[in-house]
């Protein structure tokens, strides 16, 4: 029974990360970063997308490593 609850919590946390990723990638938010400005020679939108991607991967890694 405890294993089932742990799997449910893991699934819930991963679903929350997926929802966060979805919210951070919706077009109204992306338009805020679609500028001509550059950060380290890269467009702001690209930097934003790669940072979101890296944060999501980091969150997934932390969640999965704690579940073991």
C-alpha cells in the first residue's frame, strides 16, 4: 500500500512539473521574451527557452532521485 502511495505522489509531482512547463511555454508568456535584445549574443527568447528547459530537467532529476 505504501508503494502505491509513493507512486501516486511521484506521478503527481511529475504532473505538476509538466503543468509548470506548459505554463512557461504558452504563447502569451513567450511574447514577453520575443525581443531584439541579446544576452551573450543570443536572442532573449532562446535564452528563456533553454533556461526553462534546464530548470524542468533539474526539477525532474530531483524528484526522481528522491523517490528512490
